């Protein structure tokens, strides 16, 4: 009985109607315009973030400073981060329009150009790099930790942590972190470690 129904003209017509309706329902959705707007906005911010992340990686890779004396777009004193984005914008119409629209917008307006977001990206990238270093250390057969104390520019003593380990028969040395220290006793330094 079921086999007879599946082959009937009425069932075939209903299946065909269902398939047509299903394929058209994506186009005829009530919120179709809202979905398209959301997708367009999402893609816009993805493109912005690709440029921001590439700039941060470029500066960090070369050990360059990020900020200057101000955070004003097109200021000669805004530092390497904004200065590099301005340079890219000269040749990238998308970034140029973004900077024109959102540059110097002020607090409360998302632009991904502020030092706050830059610091957040640096922290996220730093955590990712640290996880990679830890995984490499765990995979290595031999490793050592070098701990030293050095004052910073403000004369605050900081403990430096450097790991040496063997990776694919090569010795690798990675600086991991500065930790401000209050005392130089062996017990305190051991607790820090």
C-alpha cells in the first residue's frame, strides 16, 4: 500500500511542490532583508579585523612600538599602529573608507582602531603564542628555565622568565614573561616561579 502511494501522481506532485517551496523559502523569508543586512555587516567587520590583526602581527613580529603620544588619526604623533593603518589605507580603498567613517569617532563607537582593542588583540595573540610555546616545551625531551631579575625604566624590579628547550634537534630559547617582584628572597622567587 505504501509503495503504491509513493508512486501515485498526487504524492509525486506534493513532493515536487514541497521541494520548490523549500528552495524558494530561502529567498522569500520574511526576515530575508534583515538576514542579508546582518551578513553584509558581519563581512564588513571581518574585513576590518583582518587588516587590524595583520597590522598588529606585523608590528609585533618586528618588535616595534605600537602607540605614540596620541590616538588621533592622521596625527604625526599617533604611533606605529595607527600610522601603519593610515599607510595601508592609502592603497586599500576599503580601509580608507573605514578610517574616514570611524577614525577619531570617540568613545562608545566601535571602530577597532583604539588602543583598547589593540591591547585586547595583543593579549589574545600572546596567550595563543604562550600555549604554542608550552606545547613545544611539553613535547621536548629536554628543557631549562632561566630566571633573572632586572629593573624596568621606572626602577621596578621584574623577574624575567626564559625557557630553553630542544625542538627537532635544535636548541630554542623563548622569553615568556616579566613579573614585578617585591623581594629577592629565595622563597619569594621560588613562589613566583
